[in-house]
C-alpha cells in the first residue's frame, strides 16, 4: 500500500488548545459552550487541520480514519483558517460561535448587509481591531478583519456571494 503525506490531521487536545484560547480571547467564547453541528454533542467534536491551515470540525469517529493513506481535500464542516496565530472563521464557524460570543461583534444594517453579502468591504467606525464577527439582526453572517482606517475586510468566498441587486425582505423586519 502506498503511503501519502497526510493532507489532514486530527488535532490532539494539546494542539487544539491555542485555537480554543484564541476563540476565548478574541470573541469571549468558551469552547465547551458551543453546540455541535447536526446534533453532535460538543465532547464528540474534533478539529482537523489541513495542509493549507484550514480547520474542519468532525466527530470522534474521524480519529479512526486512515488519513495518512488517502488523499482528502475536505472532511467535516469547514470552521475557519488558523494562520500566523490568527483565527479567521468561515460563515459556518461564525454561525456556530456567534450566539456564544461576548465581544468583537459588529452589527450591520440592511444596506451594509447587502454590501457584505456581495463581497464588498464595509466601512464602519467600531473602535475594534482584528477579526470580528459580523451580525445582522439575530443572524451571524461571517467574520471580517478591521483595518486601521475602519474598513472591514470581507472574506465571503466568491462562490457564496449574492449578485442580486438587493436581498429579499425577511419576515423579522
């Protein structure tokens, strides 16, 4: 059998610790408070790290997969990117931790939400710096990075951007 360089590795508790500490220091989120996705209990979640420094969440069952023997591009739920000591959450990652976050949350209005979902930067004076969660109403819609001049850099992937002229009205408005 041919052995491949593992494209994904399950992170040990020790390797997860700096990521978990970063979530707590950046957004005030305790990892234990996060509900798993799809009804999976938190204690059943594992973090997987790709060679491209992307973090995926999966279940403990993934610890038994022969990750070193197969090529895998993605597995589990894409949670974010851990690079250079920073954690940039995916849309799903923001939705998972957002309800538990206590700081570094930027609330945007409807026109700003339309800008954001089109992939555009939003300019807003917040007094914050670094990575922030983006929220509209009760919905967490992503993660951005605030620059020194008040711009919030947008990381919505091109394939997930909305190209329509405006968003449809929501029942909550």
